[in-house]
């Protein structure tokens, strides 16, 4: 009997590849794709993807979608409370595992595992500690197609946003940038590949620049002084 699980779906390439691996290995029954959505803008946080495109992805994949709505800038307490409430509901439905597309961020994995353990669930990480060069090569060879929707300006300039990821894109990345953007350098929207029954159609909207507060240091979190994260976003609109 397959193990019941939920899959944490971000809409991007790492999620797509991790889901492909899980479906191919056939060990887990995926009851739902789970995505957190900014309730004010109805978009996937950080990726900036519209809710309508997220729904098209789930429709094409053929797995039910569960959206968890979050305030625009939730505190960790608020975030943890909302997530725990939803996870407890999944637990009542017999779900014991939560699957993620994380690759090598140790602190993030530890946080996820600790929160899941509090309610008696376990985390699964199909891509864990695999070389990101190996992963992006496999992703492209499998025929996946993905587009860069967000770039962190401290790592990449505006020209990278809106680009389709291919071998040329990877070759043009600065050496300090991880090829899978695992350090938050960029985020993507996956629109075609072996997990999809049909490609997701979209067209380009405007490209915008946004900033978000970033604590300068641990000590400065106690004060009101902040520097800024700067991001370029391209708006994808459903056809």
C-alpha cells in the first residue's frame, strides 16, 4: 500500500522535478499539491505567480490543489499557526508525509522537520544533496520547460527575468549563482514537461521592481532600521 502524502508545490522547476521523481518511484499517494498564496494579491509568495496559472498547473498535472492563504507579511507565529491548522487537517485524512523540493538548505530542512514532528508527520526530500548541476541537466533532458519569473537584484540583473531556462541560460549565469537558484537568486514557473498533460499557456505582462525589508543583523532586528531586498518580477498572464 502506498504511503499517503502531500506535495509542497511552489510552481517552479525544483518542485516539478521532485514531483516527477516521486510519481516515477510510485511509493507515495499524493493526495494534494499544497501551495501558500498571498491573500492580498492572490499570487504565490516570492514567485509572483497568479492564482489562475497555479490552478492551470494543478489541472494539467491532475492532482487536487489546496491553497493556503497567508497575510501579506505574516509573522512566524502567524505562519506557523496557519500551517499547523492545515497540516492537522491532512493528518485527520491519514496523511503522514509532506514532500518538498529542497536541495541543500540545512536550516530550512531542520525547521520543516521539527514543525512536522510536532504533529506526528515526516518530511520527504527527493532532491536532497544532489548536485544542482546534475539536477538542472536532468530537468532539461526530461523535457521540462520553465521561465524565470523573479530575480534577486543582489545576484542577477533585470535581463535574466523572463528568460526560459536552457543550456545557454545556465552557461550565462555568474559563477557565484547556483544553477538551480537554491540560495534564492531566482524563482521560476514550470509550464511544460512529463508531469503535465498539457502545457500551460501564458503571455507576458509588465516587468516590475519591488523591495522587501531585510534585517541588517540579529541585533538590528530589535530596532526599526532595515535595509532592503530588491527583486525584479515579470507578470505572467493566463491565456
